[in-house]
C-alpha cells in the first residue's frame, strides 16, 4: 500500500516539475522573442525543400530576398519596391493580373542573370577593331 502511495506522489512531483518548466519557458520565450519586432518582418516565404526556403524580408523598410538553409543564410537580392507596394501587389482582388511570389522572384533572378551576362562596351569595340 505504501509503495503505491510513494509511486503516485513521485509521479505527481514529476508532472508538476514538467508543468512548472513549461510555464517558465513560455514566460521566458515571450520576453526574448524577436519575431514580433517592428523593424524586421518576413513578408513572404517559399519552401524549396526540407531544409531550405526563400524569404522576402523587410528590414527597416528595405526589402530583400534571402535564401535560408540549415547551414547558412544568404542575401540573394534587394527589391526595388517599398513594403507597402509589395504587400499591395500580393493582396488578392487588387487587380486581375496580380503577380505571384514566383513571378516576382523570377523577375529578380532574370535581372540578376542579365546583369551578370552583360558585356562591357569597351570589350565589344576591341573585338570589332581586331
């Protein structure tokens, strides 16, 4: 009989300790949380795989596209629009031809590739003279 009471009290003590840790961690997490910050916001995201995604992030009003994987975070590009313009472009019902996240990302990647592939004018002139 005493052994059953001892097991029940031990079980209640362990469950009480778990609940106390749970409540304490929740209170600590609310104080430390940065996600609700006013300067840093994630506006859009697209999962690329199990451990990687692309984010559109607003940092102090400046928009940028960021690639995130389990090993690293890398800035892909800056966006030439304000946060309000981006949110308005994604809002349903604004216009019948609303661009999707993949459309905007394709435009950014296309611009980046065209910049990388541009040949300086001096090089073209030198090739013509030869």
